[in-house]
């Protein structure tokens, strides 16, 4: 009998060789295999007759191969196969179809799926690039004896059939997966008690896990094809909810463990309030007041704050972070602020000096490019407690950096650091701090280079405030930052003029360059952004390097034009950006390297070439580099070439909308969570069956139910059920979803 944790190689028909192929798909255990769900279903109980087909419809057809062959056009080879039912014929075409040359034989039965179209010339019905499956194909990987052939044929026709993505470059077909998954299900051990507590199952209306697995792979007669295709059958709901529930249970446990740690109960007295009032450069918005109140309330608690501060570009997050810093400093503690780049760290440093230094606070900047003597001197100031606000890059993560009395850690542009590394800057426990020395927030003090491992006893955990300028849709926030409390700045400071966004084709570039020239003549500056650094034969995209030369020599020969891109030396990049900030450069030609956080108040124009090639969130971030001052600002989206329907939606959203949160929601829908953040870098869980866009309501329910379970035991839930759920989460879900810190 097979256990969920059994290696797939022990499933009959797999073995060590095919297990290696499945490992490439992330299918290591029987449980992984059973959660490899069909990506669609075909109704082979009532397949379409060819005579009933209509152009424009998606259709599943079972027919007989009549003939096939490869013919070549000037542009590409095309493979054509004609299938028939009696006298009715259906033509199927595959572009670049050389690989199909010997695949079909007359008389074979074949299942076809695709969009039916009418031939432009003959008006005959055809399917271009159909998905296909040859029925009763005894040549595929792992096909065996006659008994198995009979089983396979009973799984192929006369029912709703699951269709799986193939693996191993097509060797392991959808048909192969059907047979193997059926074998695995038949040989599973008896079902254990359900790990989801009974009260949760009642609330959501969940069927049992084993029933869900059978029905998701082998739908019962009468199951709605629409519900199957949209993953809304009771079987799908069970598996999706289970995945989301155990992720939320892990995150909720993590939150509760954090609240059980010893933190610093900061005192928000009149002195701290007066200090905050003194540094405010303008009257705060209602959103800033609300968010500061949330942060201050957290800081007064005796357990460590773990809070995410998110707001749109220019919503005033930095000043709120500085206010939080003052609370810690006025209580005698040090504050660390880490940014992802030197240029952004330097900007924070200059802002902090402008806003805080007059109030007598000691501020230092620690980055990797500083000379070693200077770094050593700064580290000494930090270790002795002379530096109150320490701003830096990943240099703050170096083991040599020791803090005399760390109280608050602020991490800017959080998603660039990654969810699993989120608390590397903060110490997980004070005794571990001394024993291992693996925390950058070490306690140490001496007049020379500090002893970062010196024992100061059991020090409390510092508070952590995470800031991101990328508005995060709620569904992503519940997973990516599910263990943090969330504050949202959803209001712009006074004096900001909304940015005007226009879309033009690159045929009108002379008009655009004329507008840029007019803005520069009025004393302003401009960005011109390109999607790539250098030209590439495979694409026809304009490149920053080539366009810089053309713009500098031909279009703006009388203006100060400079180039900035990611491959430049860090010192040179910083120098260019500094000159632009100082007004020495009038037009900056750049790639997306400027997307994060540098303020140039005098920049009022952002021209983005090939705007159709950028993601929505990225376009919005780039647009956020202008409009920082009081002058009216303009974002010009230049497009070139054919634009996809998705591209049109993105550009239309940018022209109509300045709200980063609405744009983020749309971007998530268009691109999906993986691409939205770059999941591997961001630490997003890689879901097996759930989809954050489709399953938003189930995610909300999972979060609610997970919190209710951990609030027990009570009249509805027993201690044994809680312990079973936690055990299941730890043994089956923890490693898959990065919940490794749940102990």
C-alpha cells in the first residue's frame, strides 16, 4: 500500500528512471502526484459531432484519422491532418509541425481539442494547433499488458476525461498520467482522520480528502463541465481550501509566536510627541496620522512589532518611518534603516539629515562602497551607541556591525529582500544572538573594533517595520506578508499635482521630443526610459545605449544628456544620479534601473519607449519618479509595433488611473502572482492547486478559520483537533511553503 509520503518510484509503472523525469516537475511523492491536477477536462461522454461544430467555439472532437502530411511554405513547414466521422471532415493544422511527421496513421482514433475556425479561402471548418491525443496508443512510455490497455481505454472514452500537462518533453503524456494516477489512488492506504477540524469542514462544506482526490481526477457522471473547468467543484474547493488553510495556519502560528517573544515596550510620552511634531515638514494627512497611531500602538506593546507599511509612490512613507524612529531614539534605543541600493540608502540619509539633524539626532550612513577606515569608524560609533539612526544597504548585514542598543529595524522596498530573509537583520532570540553571532544586530561595545559577540544578557527583540512602495493586492499581502500586521497609506500629501499620462505611437516621436525640449527650456528635467540596454537581433526593441547616442548627438545636441543602466559601475551610476539630482543633467536616458525610489523634485517628464513591453506595476513605479514637486508632470507612453490585447489593457489602465492599488489589482489579474512579484525572489509560496486571483474568497475564509482554530480549544473545537492540524501543517506543508520558522 502507498502512503502519501511514499516516493513516486514505488507506484506501479514508474520506477527510478521515470521518477527522475517526474522530479523535474516537482513530483517527488505520491502526495505530489495526486495533487498534479488536470488543467482542463474533455467531455468524451458526449463529444461534439463534426457536423455540429460552429466557428468560434472551443470544441472536443473524437474522430478517425483519414490522412496526414507535411507541406512547406515560404515561411514555415505546416503539418496537416484530416480527421473524419462518416462523411464529415475536419482539417487540423500545426505550424512548424515537422515533429508530427510520423505521428498519425490512417484508421487511428484521435481526440482533438481547440478553437474551431473557418478557412479564409474555402470556408471549411478547421482547428489550428489543436491539442490531441491518440486513443489506444500502445507506443507510449510505460504502456504494458492487455489488462492495462483495457483499463486505459475505459479511462479514455465514455466519460469526462481529465487532461494533464505532459512531462519529460512529451514522453509522459496526459494518457500516461491518467493511468498512473488511477493506479496510485487504488493502492493508497486507508484514509487517516481528516486534519481539518470538523467545525471548519462544516463552515466551508468540505468533502473528505480521499473523495476529493478521486472526484477531481475522475469526475462523476453529471458533474458540471463548467465547474470542472473553473475549479469550482466540491472536489476542487476541498483541495484548494486545504492548501490555503494550512498556509494561513502556519502564518497565524508565526504571528502568535512573535507576540510571545519579549519585546521593548516603548514609552510614547509628551517628550516623544513634541519631538515628532517638530520634524513634520507639513501638516500630516489623515492616512499618515492613522498609520502612525497603528505603529505607535504596536511599539508600546511588550512584544516585538512586526508591521508592513505600504503606500503608493509619494504617499509619505518615509516621514512616517522617521516618526517611528524618533519614538525609539527618544526611549534611548538605536534604529537601523536598510535600503536595497546605495543610491536609495544615500537618499534616505540625506532626507534624514535634512529632517532630523537639526533636532540633534546623530545619523550615519554605512554602505559597501565606503573606504574601510571610514566603515571601521562608523561601526565603532554604532557599537558605542553614539549613532542613533544607522542607514545602510546590505552592508548592515555584515557580521562586524554591532549595535549597542537596537530598538527598531526599518526595511525599505521589502519585496527585493525576500520573505525568508525578512528577519535576517533582526535577532531571532537574544541567547542565540550571543551563541551564534549570526545576527547583524549584534550587541557589542569597545573603543576599538567592537566585540560583536559580547554577552549583554537576555536583550529584548527589536521592533521591525517593513516598507514597500509597490502597492500589494490584499490577496498577496495575506500570503506574502501574512505574518505581519499591515498599515496602508492611501492618501497623497497636500501640494501634489496629479500626473498627466498620455499614450502616443512612436511615429509621433518628433512631437514628443519637442515637448521634452519645451519642459527643459522651462527649467525642468526629463527621463527617457528604454526596455533594454543593447540591441538584440531577436527583438526590434530600441535600446538605451543606441538611443542615448542618437538623442545626445542629433535630437538634443544643445542639452546635457546622460546615460544610466544596470550594468554600469556602482560609483558611476551614483555619480550620474547625483548630477541629475543636482540639475547638472537635463535629460537622463535610462533603463528601469531608475524604478526604485530616487527623488528628483525638478523632473516633470517621463517618456517610456516601447511602453507596451512593460508590466503595469513597473510602468506605475516608473511614473512615480516624476510628480514629486509642485510643478505639473507628464508621463508619455510611446508604443511601437503590434500591441497585444493584454498590452492594450495595461496602457489603457495607466492612462485612466493614477491609483497604485487599483493598478496593482489589475496587474495581478493580468500577470498572475508568480510574475507579479517574481515568486522565487519574493518568497511567494508556489501553490499546487490554489490560484490567488481565482480563489480570493477561499483565501479570506482560510485566514479567518485558521485564526479561529488557534483561538481554541472551545465548545466547537477540541485540543486534539488543534494538535492534529498543527502536526499536519508541520509534517506535510511546512517545507513546501517556506513556513520553516514555525517551530
